């Protein structure tokens, strides 16, 4: 069977393998994820806790839980707890009254109010300040809270889905997370396996991403697939997707082979970063107006800055010469993570 035929068979099987949740894979580990999403979707009031390494697709799972629940027509609101200064977390969650503190020039509804009758996704819940955790626990238990500066109790009907890339039991042992809050969140647990534990899904994922970026005009050779399956993938599915995106931009041949992957790859030790100018020159010359290079490169620059600063948004923004809010908008736009971010594209000229 030719490479084109093999990849066509993979593509033909994608719709079946994706299932109703949009999470690609046929491994037993992913089938378990599908089953748990189904359970969570059928129980539209119970809290869900998603645990998985950075880049495994926690937000995709959270969104799937919402979209397949009875709350799907109501708001889906996201908060990344690691991206909000600790002093602003309470206001983000519960809102504030005008004059509640310096700078509070008008009434502001918090994310709980905005998510009423819908779903609130609390990403990187392990980073929530300890002093705010009791207030979150109260909302989960009683569905009641106060805006900052108000004595009027607010009532909400919100389904909370939380996620963490850290082992919360270890965070509890460190005294940084309340054990009672953990149990209240962990009603429906969903574990997302790292890509290294589901290598058989890599061909499906890689071909799906390639089809997305090239409208199915390119394919992987067998040696390319074998190489992809052998790689470490410390950044998990996000790292794989970034690599495939780069390959779709740089490789103009209809077939992508193992040598192509070796030349253009994601490097955890930052080898090849000095060749950035050559990479950009090649990219601009070969693009011919096919994609928005400012968007593609901007995403990777933002992620590189987060890597170099170990996820510190303020420091990364200073390095980039922009203010923190501007970088935060890009983090939200590109759905980047500020915890152990995966590494942007670098070029290694050695084959």
C-alpha cells in the first residue's frame, strides 16, 4: 500500500475515531476519556476535575463537557488561574461594587455571574490563592457569594469544571490547596494521558493536523510516522500540533519525510535558535501569501517568551516590549499556557 493510500485510510477513519467529543484517538486511554466525558455531560450539575500534563487538551475536554450537556446553550466562561495576579482573583470570580477599592470606578460582574446557568472552567486551579479557596468552596456548596464591597448576597446556578497540570494531592501536602476543596471538585475526575502513553494515536493526530493546515494536500511518509512515534513529546499534543503546523509552512513537497522533521522540529534544549533569521527568510520567501505570517510567528514568539521566563507573564511582556495586558490577550487568543509552555519552532540545519 502506498503512503498516499495509507494516509487516505487514516483520514477516512478520522471522523469515526474522533467520536462526538472532538478528541482524536482510538487508544484505550482516550476511549476512557470519551466515556468519562459522556458521564460528565449527562450530569450537568456535578463538578468535574480534569488532570493532565500541559498540552494534553484539558480545555478541549472542558469545552466538550459543556457542549454535550444540558447547559450547552448557556455561557461557557474560562478563567486561567495562573494568569491572573493574586490580588485580582476575587474580583475576577465574584465581581465588585463601584468604589469597593481604588480603581473600582464602576460595578463589575464576576465570572460566576457571567456564567450563570452555564459552565465556568477554572484552568490551573492549583494556582488559586489559598485565601480565595474557602470562598470558592462556599459557592460550590451553597451557590451563593458576595461581590467585593457589597452586603447583598448573589445566587447563581453554575457548573464548575476545573483543571490542573499539577498533582493536586502533592499541592495539598505542601499546604497550598485545601483538601475539602479538592474533594468537592473531584466528583467526576477525568485523567488525560500524556502523548507518550498513547503512541498509537500519533499517526491519527499528525495526519489530522496536517489536513487541517494544508486542506489535505500533503501526507507523511512511513519513516516520518515512525519518527513521530519515537519522539518524547514533552509538550504533548500541543507540541505535536505546533510541529505539524511548522512542517505545513516550510515543506512544499506533497510528502513529508523523516529528514524534513529532523530539519524543522521542536527542541526542548533550544538548539538552532541562532538560525531564526534564516528560518524567517525561508518562511517569507516560500509563503507566497498562503497564510498570515504575522499571526503564525506572533503565536510562536509569545510562546518562546513564556518558555524563557518559565511562564512569568509580566517578565515575558517586558522582554517583548509590550505591556502585560497585551501579552495576556495573546495568551488567550492563541490558547497558550503559562505553566511549562511548549517550545516554539526552531530550525536545525543538520539532518
